C-alpha cells in the first residue's frame, strides 16, 4: 500500500493543534481528520479519534505497525513543513 496523496490544512492561532491532514492510499482509500500536534517533544501526527462515554478518546483508524505509522507521519510532517515555509 502506497501513499498517493497527502493534503495538509494548517491551523492558525492555536498553541498545540498545528494542522489537519488527509492521506490517500493507492488512489482508492482516504483517511481524514489526522491532526498535526505540537507536543512536549515536538511535532507528531494524531490519528482520527472519537470521544467515548467515559471521556477518553479511541482512535477510529490507525496503523497496525510502527513502520506504517512512521511512513504516514513523515509524509504528513514533510508536507506540513513545506506549507509553513511557503506561507511564511
């Protein structure tokens, strides 16, 4: 499965949330509402999630291994950095 498209939508005036993103795989499957977050150790990508009745959040879509997670995260962060550089 290959990433065929990444769209990043920067968010202004927010300390932690930096952008929303969507990723298309093999031109036939999309995951929307990924978030670029500025955490204590830097930027990371949070998967789409839903709030549960007990107040906790559970991912609605997520990779099953670190290799795939890293590939998705790096693709999104690369595009995010490009967007920020051109918008500055």
